[in-house]
C-alpha cells in the first residue's frame, strides 16, 4: 500500500534566527537549532534555499504589529522558497517541487527548513532562480492584487507609487508600466530617484527635499492621479488625498510609517468631497473563501493565485518585468540588514541565502 508522504515524515532539525525577546533585530534575534514538525493537511515542508526580509517582520520582532502579536521565542519570516521534502494530505502533488510561498502562521521563514501554507504556494519554472523568485513573489502578487484586481487600472491612467525604490514599490512601478500607465514615483534620496527612473517611472520626486503634492499637481496639470499606491500611511496618506483625481482610487496597502496606524480610524470626509475611492488591500490566499467571508473578510483563492502567478511568470519571461534584488545576503547578516531596512537604507528586495540543513536522523 502507498503511504501518504506526510504520514512517513518526522520532525527535522533546522538552523533558525529566533526572536528571544521583543526589540531591535540586533538585540532580539539569536541563532538557534529548532525542530520543524511534519506538515499538517494542506501544508508542505521545504528545505529552504532563500527567504526575504519584510518590513512586517521588523514590526513583529519589535512587538508593535497589533494584528500579529507573537510572544517570544518565535522564528520570524513570512515568505520562503525551497524544495518540498514533505507534504500533508491535499498537497501531495507538490512533493519534490521547487516552490515559494507564505509560511504557516506567517512565521518560521528565517530558517533552513520551514512549513508553508499550500494555498499560497507557487511552483517555479526551471529557468527562474530561487533568489529571483523570492524577490518577485510578494511584490508582484501584491502589486497585481492592488493595481489590477482592486484598483482596476486601465492603460493611460496615471499612477502614484510611494516608496517606489523599496522592495514592493520597485515591482509596482514595473507592473504599472507594463499595464500601460503613466507612473509618478516618490523616493527618499537622489540615488533612489535615479533608481526609480531606471525602473521605468515617468516622473520621480524626492519627497525629503520636495513637495510631492505640488509635484503631482504640476506634472498632471492640476488633474491629479487615477491610482495612488500607498504603503506608507500617516501623513503621507493625508497628503495623498490632495493628489487624487475625480473618480480616483487611493489604494491603502500598508503602514510602513507606523504599523499602529492600521488600527486607528481614517476620516472618510476627504474621499466624500474629493469624489475618490478609498480601496483596502489585503494580500492573502485561502483554499475556501467562505469561512472568512462570514467574518466580513474577502480573500483571493488558491486558484486566483495560480492564475496571477502564471501571468507574472510569463511577463518575466517576456522581459516586461524583472525581479529587483537590491541585496543578496548571507544568513548571519540578517539582524544588521533588518535594521538597515528600517532606516530606509536599502533599495529593491533583500534576499537571504538559507544555511545548509543539519544532518537528519
């Protein structure tokens, strides 16, 4: 009788960065050996090749992310890529495949072995490296959801992209251009301004030395923008309200300025008098959307993910978009690099090469 792959799978040892306390990454993270159990139904376990560093990881390590309160000790890490070495029931078809996906419980990615939620997993063509796939996965899937599915972007429309030199923004600029939009980008240094131009942005403003609201008014001849991709929050959001065109869509994607703003109310008055839409964006994939729908939540399905990833991979192969690997670092550089990201010193996506898996017993 053929056994289920998960039924024969035991726990394995892994090297991981563990948050042993809450605080700055260089103080909170320590390298530990952990045990990673067998995958549950609709999960897979991967021998990790690469993982990404996310701003949400920083907030989680600090303990300031209200919707993801993890008590130490825990292993951070939302996205990992590698080869599937064990699969739970319902995910057997992924055994042995090169994949990338979201970690179970959105934690555990900073390790040589990790569990992934099969609903989020995408397979990688042979020509796409783990490093490039890791740089692409979150920026392009989130960017597609925001621009195409929620923003309903049309060719010829004007898109404002905040933090355009960052890991997500650099992908959004390219997607928007590939969709035929005119892109206005904001960035925080002259070096980043040049970087955004290289990505294809039509207009770029250094928000630290210039007024992006006035800049948008100038380059659009007072009309404003059709879409604003806002992953910053706070005062940037308030100022962006003044850049919106009639029937514009302000995409509320994140709160990099201060994650606690996610739990505070936003006044609807600007959108009422400005005749523009406030559009919420939540990136998640589920096997069945009905249970979460009863709680007032709407998420993409696994099938949606397969469809969108297929488009992204084809666009990459056709060289309409490209992965933006700002830094490719070794495992021991994770804490210091997280703090560099927090200081806004990086551009593009930061990808980490996982350590080798310890011998399995």
